[in-house]
């Protein structure tokens, strides 16, 4: 993983020099060519590479050089900041002996500090904002005169124990750093605003062989700096899901990124075509073409890497790591959407899927917070299943079934009447869970189709169909009622159909008598007789989780067919 991140940093020209870090400068103290203060200027660039002392600058008496908080640079009265300001000015004076621009800035800070502070207060600039100095429009951190001095200066803060070790990132023989620097971007998922270390040894229990701190996972400053830079870029582009940041990258660039479709949740009809595919993308397409044309296709060589991260007690927690070939990933994501396909309905986004796995609530507030709390562990398993076309956890099915049951009893009656069916997304989840389980167990005959399967050998599936017919019959006979068969009997029929389906058969005779059009009576009786023949002599006494899922899908499919425009034409 570390080697792959390091390679990505090098290939993408992200690797920063040791002792530098990308920072977001908020304002510049603008000076003219003679060092006279002009005003504060907002930084136009997003980030810039700035000298940085790493963890050493976190102490009460050490600060960073050139780019620091306004309260430190300008010595805004605060007893806890005076030593850091003194360090800042001392370093600036030392650097000024090698760089005339910095010497000019030091003179301006000493002679015009009061004017600069007054301007800061009038502009309502926060003392905690990062600021730097620009002379005649040129930021001092972009100067080159101080670079040689800076290399020697920062080395004073690096441990020199003379011990050499192999870098776990590059494999080279190096003098390991004592404390690994932090990277930023995880504050939204439990990380620290000041940055979170990837490598951390602050407890004796984490150390071994007499080694101290980061020497237990030896890395060179150059290598870990490159890795941190890559992580910061990827985390910024990544997606926060269920309390973790998911990042991914490839060995080589691809024009069509399959991960984006997993996040957006829609292939539209098929994976998108692109007339300007690169060679690797063309190989991916040949995987599909080979089924029809014959021959052995070339396996795509491009690899993907995926990492999920969060912060925990001041450290980086790696939730999951995965790598594989792009062609396999492409196939797996296409299989995910095939499994979700249900009667031409829109494919749900991943976060929409997650909302059906939460504990049911009629309020749709704070979904992101609830997902982070309730699905943090389950999310990793689900995404792993999607990426490798493997079975989903059973918890997914049990939660989706629970959602359907609770939704049947929700207070939004008008929405249920307009929908005429149980929750589509929950049924899509159940279809994906069932089909993946049945494929791996060799039960191909039980696979759930995209649309109704009247010949399914599953008694549970046929029982769901039967309940849907009874519900439709009641609606035709009595119209909309406050609490119909679906609301009263769905849960019992889903778990113990043997106890209630007989009662519903008797109740149907009353509904038949209420029908005004005898052609409808023939229509519904034919459906009941056809389904009863598939079920056999008796209904199942109790239902397993698989059978409950089949029942729900049978109900959904039959309901969808009854209320389709084609069925309405048949009734008429």
C-alpha cells in the first residue's frame, strides 16, 4: 500500500521536498519594493508549498518559518504565543542573512508592526488565519535565496542517532525519522484539524526490539513526505461514506473511472461508450466481446487501489485496503447493477441503499450522521462485496426486510396508496443479496429475475405473489381502505404464511362477491388458481431469511404486473 502511494506521488509529480508542506495561506502582508506596508491581500492560489518543521512546531517554543498564524507572526498579545513569536523572528533574521527579501520583511515587521496589527483588526482577519509576506507581489515562500539555509536549519530538529534501517516504503537503507509527519484532510471523519499521522508509536506496547517511536516502522523523510502529499490529494478528492473517507487511484490513468459509477449509482443503460478509449479500456471491452467472438482476450494490466481511512484517537485508522485489476473491477461493478436491476426501475445510489439499512424512521433527517454511527462496520463489507462480485452480508437482507415491514405500517398513507407497492430500493437490495448467495451455493434455479417469474420453484416467492393478488382483489372490490390486507397481514404472511393465508383465501370470497364486473372475477380467480398450483398443497409454516426475501420479491413482482399498463389493458 505504501509503495503504491509513493509510486502514485512520483508519477503524478506530487512529491514535495522534505521540509515542505502544502498549506492554504489566507492572507499576505503586502510590502512594496522598499519594505513599506501596503495592505493585507487575500491569497489567490489554493495551496502553496511552504517550509514546515512538522511535529517540532507543535511545541510551545517552536513555530514554523515564513508561513504561520497571524497571532504568532505579529505577536498579538498572548502569553502562550510569545515564545513562538520569538522563535519565528529569530528564524527570519537568520534566513535574512542569506536572502535579502526576507531581511527586508524582518525590518518591516520590527518597524511597522503596530500599523500592520491595526489593519488586521480593521479587516477583521482572524488571529488564527495562516499568513505570509509578499514583497512587490512575490510570496516569500517562493523565494530561492533561503533554501540552502533552510536545509541546515531544519536538520537541527531531526534526531541524529546514527542508526540505519531499511525504509518500509522504498526498501532503501536510510536513517529513519523519529516522528512521522502528519497529513491533513480527515477532520470530517474523526481526524485532527492539525493533521493526523499515518505512522504513530506513542505507547510502549507499540514498540519492539528496543526501538523507539517511528523507528519501529522505519521510513525516510523524503518517502513519507511523498506518501503524505499523495494522501492529502486523494483524500481531498475522496468520498466520505459511513464515517470513513474512501480514496482510490490507478497505476495508469483511465478515461472512464468505474469507481465514479459506483458512487453515482447509475450506468444509465450500459457502461458508457467512449470513442477515445486508451489501450487498457479497449482491453476491458474485449472481455465482453470475447463471449461472442471467441478467442482468449488480453487481460487489462492496469491495477486499481482503494483505501478507506478515518481518524481515531489522534491516529489514522485504515478501515480497508484493496487492490486488483481494472478489468475485474469493471466487471464487478457492472454485475452489481445487473443484480440491482428490477423491472426497469432506476438504479439506486450507494447512499440510497444505505438509508434502507438504517433502523426505520419516518423522519428523513440526519441520514449522514446515522449512517456513520450505524453502518460504519457494515459499509466496508458491502463495498468489498461490490468490488469483488461476492455475497453480501446477511445483515443487509435482514435490515432491508425490516425496512419493508416498518414501511408497511408507516403513517404516510397517501404516499403508500400512490406507490401501490412495497419499497423498490429494499427489494433491489434483497434481489442482489439473494442472487449472489444462490450463485455461490449452486442454486441457479432460484435466481430472482428482473421481472416476474411465474414458473419459480420457490413456494415463498409464489406465496408473495398470492398475497399481492389478494391485496389487489380487495382494492378492486372495496376501494382504498384505512388498513387493508397488506397492512394487517404482510408481516405474518412473510414469516408464518401457514397461519394466515387460509384466512385470506376465505376473505377473498367476500371480496369476489363485491365485484361488479364478473370479468374481473374470472381474471383474479385465474391468477389465484395458477399461483396455487405452483405452491402445492400447503403453505410454508415458517420462513427463513432467504424465503422472506423471496416472498417480498414475489409480492413486488406480482404487484408491479397487476398495476402495469399492460395488465390494466387486459383487465379492461
